[in-house]
């Protein structure tokens, strides 16, 4: 290299924390011809920096699923101060996506691989036919409006069964492209020594329902924390627990469903609109 040569700026790893309303997006992962969170964020980075890295999320939220604190990582050469990138992204992105924090990180950081645990939240509005008020329109995009009377004690008993390590294959969406159970895809894997994608076992450290009174009516909030989650796992857990709450199933049926290793043994998939990625821990 001669004295007039200039080395290219080094790549710098970035971590973004962002919130989004997933209603109008086809999920996190970029898809040709579709509006996605990942694709929209990549386009915004390109307009601001002239680079277009594909941000890697802590997990691939599905179409219609929201996030209170998703985490994304990527590398840039542009020497832009974090506060400037933070402001520029929020000026460029649609109002349905907001950057909460932007910072540089050591090169080994990865939004998915570095994660230790995640927490999801599912919100159910109690819309008992003939008993309660209809779901207000300003809540409808962010809750499942449940038409049944639910037994809170049964819900709480069912939630407690999921604590600890279990094989959750009965609560995972079937992927037609995969032919073996050990290749089951995890949307929120957090590999450390071996990839969680290689197994359907997950460890759940918190699983509980809470009833909250609001001006509009009663809101039930399910919150679950674990080291990883399979595709549609939280929504399938919720759908099954709602069947328990309306006495179509019993809490004692949950161990049988886990042991069945079959999606058909569990209950329905709860709608995407009630699900939020609450937080990611590192």
C-alpha cells in the first residue's frame, strides 16, 4: 500500500432495539413483493448510509405479530454516531416501526445467537357474548377478542404445567419442507453450545396469566419467558389454554398433549394480533 492509499473503514457491529405494530406487515423476514419489518429496516438503512445490510432479528415474528422490544444486529462501515442513526431511522421509517435504542457492539454480538432468554406476551380481551362490552376498535388490532367465559384458575393451572424443560413439538407448527423432527425450525432459537433448532426441547422459566381491569373491559395477559420458542409455539400454547379456560380441556390434559408429540393433540392456534415479543435478554 502506498502513501496515497486509504483503507476502507472497518465494519462496525450495531444493535438496534425496536418496537413495531405488525398488523400491516407480513412478519419479520424479508419476502419478495411483501412489506416486512426486516425489509423495511434494510431499505431505511440503505437510504441513510448508502449500505444495505440485512438486519438479523432475535427471532422471526410472524405476520400480524407485534414487538415491544425486538432486537436486530447488522454491520456498517459508515462512521455514523449512534444518536444520529437513531434519529435518522425514526425519521425514515414508517410510524408503525420505532427505534428505541441504537448502539455499537463488539463484533461477536448477534441478535439471535447471543440471546439468553426471551419473553412473549399474549393479550386476550374478555368479550363475553351477552355479558360484556364488545372489543373497542382501538384495541382490536392488539388483542384476541374472546367470546367465552374463561376460568382463571384453570388457565393459571394450565400455564404452570409448561414450566421447566419439555419437548414442545405438539405445540409447534408443522413445516412441510421439513421431514424429520430433529430438523424442526425454531423461530426464536438461542443457540449456545448446540443449536436449539436441532431439537424441540425448550426450557420455560416463567408462564403465568394475569387479569387486568381496564375502562373498556377485562384484559387477560399471558406472559411466558424461555430460552427459545418454536414456530407458532406461544400462539398454540394460548389456543390450548383457552380451551382449558372454557372447560373443553382440563389442566391435567396438558402432560398428555406434551407426550403425544403431535400437533393434532393440542388446541387451535390463537390469532397473531394478540401476540407481542416483549423483551430479549443478553
